[in-house]
């Protein structure tokens, strides 16, 4: 006779195996977890995962004991995936998301708790985006200032490469988390991303979800799909100068592993800080590769989210700061800064609609322990970024979010002057006789000469060009790797303290009183 205990010992594993077999491979996508933020109205958040082909999956949204909605779908045979789009939800929470797979009367249930609805932003780029809260100025204060921001949730994607586009993330460094005082979570979290989200929360007063997916020392080619690189005529993998490219550089490997797996997610927008690794690598193509990346990400996320992520979602960028290193060519930084705007000098523009930019060339840091290419003032970067988001992404009117740029340049050759009229007010913080330069041509040779700042009014500035004994054909501003010291550039907007961005303009007509626009 077999002992009853032994029978139970034999039967119980069979029961458990039968129950679990229904759930083999049944799971949420890797970034769907407790404490997450889902995109609020007017979009519908996408919930998806993997399961047993042919099974039915029911997704339920609950608040307390109340069922808010149910969505039913089935697992696709060819991909083993399932997906539902939730009805648009107002900001708030917490909610529970439950997914139940049913196959031949056997159920398997998954749950995630403390889910909020708000705005979800993806933050990507290279090391200046990757720099953590621990590495910036006033880190101790920033780390302790978390109690008021429990509705700002953070997630960090693990640095992974892949040769092909992945459907889901291989790994996550930091699953969705509430910010905590102390050092724990923040060793994984992007400072620019966190501070940007915190500023948004201060303004919006509803949940913000932040996803950091970045890798230091990486060129734009690694973050771009093969489609967008082909559209720009980027040559196949060539010789790469490793002084600026220290991370993965193979085409598309980070797009494949760290961005594409997120494309089913419903997003509000993206912020981007990258370009240092292109100062000596495919520099002349950046005015194509960057707008092409934006366009391709927008199309892919729109399609992946079943149309829930806006087709032209807001895209923010940080224009490059400064660097004292001799490894880069003198022209690399200003060229990339210019190419970051698709050679317009400002955003949004016709090639980069619905974009916003934080100018950072005046946030240099000579004494950064991480090298001058990694300035520690990420608070000002995030503040300037959030102004652009408030204007472009949230439609806030009468908000200054960009520094002054000339709308008219008038050559007064007979007076030896060049007159610049700005479209907004300017404040001259100090006069600088080298930051403006003119291209002076004679005998079919041109050279750049300093043009000293002469007279100033609230919206105009006159430059002395009498040093040119030939023909003035162009003007440029802040066209160096290190244009000024910390927050000491010559021109700012008076009330917002936003710096005038660098520009180059070509003067084609040499008649007296000729007017020229900033180069486009």
C-alpha cells in the first residue's frame, strides 16, 4: 500500500505542471511591470506580451475592486505575441493591469500593480544623456529631493547590441521604479532625463514616465535603422576614429537592441543628447542622418503602437556643449551643432517639424572629473529642454523657449558696418570682439576675421567690419568648439536667460543696405 503522503507528492507536481503548461511563455513585454506609467489620453496605451499560439488573452484594467475595462485578443501564431490597445485614460492612478491567458479551459494570470497614467518620454543618446544623477552638480541635494516626485517613474534599458531588430528588450538595468533618496536607483538613471521629467511634473502636476536608453561614446549610426542610413547614403562601415567613438559603432546595433523593442509602446515624445561621437565621423552627413533618425523613429513608433503614438510626436534635442580636448578638429563641434538643426540654425524648421532644442554651448565645465566634454550642469540643460517641451509638446503660448537669432542682416559696406536685427529682444551680457566673424574675400581667397561688437539696442546689434579690405560674403557666430566661459556668452534673451544659438549666414548681394537672412 502506498502511503497517502506519497500519492499527494506525486499528484501535486502533475497538477502544478498542468496549470503552468498553459502559461509556458506567457508574459508581458519586458518593460511592463509594477510602478510603470502608461500613456494617458488622448492616446490609448498599448499592452502586449508573449503567449501560446491560439490562446485567448483577456486584459483587465482594475482600480481597487472596480473593473474599468476589459480587452480580449488572441496570441498570433507566427510571432507568439498578443496586443491590446486600452481606451484613453485620464491621468492618475493607481491601477492594476491583469492579463489572463485561456487555452483549453486552463487559465494563467499575470498582474502588474501601482500603474499610473500620464505622459511617457523616452530619453536616448550617448554619454551626456547617460550621465547619472550621482555625477552632476549638487548630486546630494538632487538625490534627497524625491519625496515630492513619487509620480515620476523611471526605467533604464540595459546596454545591449544586436545584429537584427529585436522584438523585446533583452535586459533592463532598472525596472520601473519610484525615485528614492539615497544612492540606489539613481546610479542607473540619466540625470538629464530625470530632471527633465521633474520639471514637467512641476508644470503638469500629473504622472510622468521616463525611459532612459543610452550608451556613451556612440555615433548616430548605431542608433539608426538601416533604412534611414541608406536614405542618407551613409557608406558601409568604414574607418572609425576611436578617439571620439568609444562605444559600439556598428550600424544599427543599438537601434536593433535598445530602441526597436520599445516601438510598440505609446509615447508622448523623445529627448536626445548625442553628437560628440560624430565630430570626426561622418560629420558632413549628420545634417541628413539626424533628421532621418527622427523621421524613422516617428514612423516606427507610430506603426508599432497601432497609431497611438503621434506620427510627428515631439522630439527634443540638446545641442552640443564644449570640449577642451585636442582630439577633435576645431571645426567638428560647430559643424555638428549646425547639422543638429539640419543647417537652419534653429528648430522647429521645415526638415525637423515639431522639434525643440536646448542650447548648451555656454554650459562648459573646465574642471569636470569626467572630462570637459561631460559638463556637470545638467540642471540647466533639463530646464531649457523642458521650456521647449512646454511650448511644442504642450502648446503653452507666449513662452520663450529659444534664444535670439537674427531675422535680418544688413550690410552697410560704405560705413564699414554690418547691422543685425533680431526677431526677439537681446541682452548683451558682455562685449566680445572675437565671437562674431566675417568671411572676407579678395583675390579669390577668403578668410575669417573677427568682427567687433559696436552698438547695441533692444533688438539690434551693429558689427564693425572695417578690418575687411575685400568683400564680406558671410557672417558666423560662436563658430568654435569653446565659444565662451560658463554662462558668459555675449548674447542672451533678457528674461529667459536663454543663449543665442550659433549660426552662419551668407551675404550674396553686395549693394549698399542689402538685407540677408540667416543661412538656411
